[in-house]
């Protein structure tokens, strides 16, 4: 009886260590996007156009190359109430291509693409979800 309890105890110890190691690896691979995404969702949810515009890397491709002064065009098209509601529920998809990490969120027919540079994470592109 004692040996069965010992085996079970060791098994639980190993499982606990594996779970701890997995958590540590996940925490260690934090690229900062989760914090950015939380801020982005909050700004979009509050319809804070100024905050959202500061989270975009200009010039940005939105139906054409858009400068910061053209943000109202982007807001009217890519951040309609339905899009804002959708973005509030989205869980972006991570992609790694040639060592570069990016994220994308999909709402209706728009793909919102995010990349990181020296300044941090920014919304860098809008595309058509085909």
C-alpha cells in the first residue's frame, strides 16, 4: 500500500513540475502583445479615436496609403460600431514568418494586422479577409 502511495505521489510531483515548467516557458515568451491588445481593445471599446490613432503606425495601408491626418477616413470605415463590437471579442492569431512575429484579428471583411518595431506594437495594416 505504501509503495502505491509513493508512486502516485511521485507522479503528482512530476505532473506539477511539468505544469510549472510549461507556465514558466509561456511567461518567458511574452512578447508584450497581450498588454498592447488589452489597451487597443479598451480604446476601441470606448471609441477613443485619439488613443486608437496613436496605436497605428502611419503611413498605413487602408484602401490606399493613409497618413495620420486621414485617420477620420480609417475610423469611419474600419472602426464602425459593428467592427468595434467584434474587436472587443476577438482573440488575435499569432503568425511567425522569417523570424518576424505578427498578429491578426478578423472582423467581417477586414483583417487588422499588428507588428512590433522599436517603438512597440502598432496596427500596421488593414486587409480584405478573403
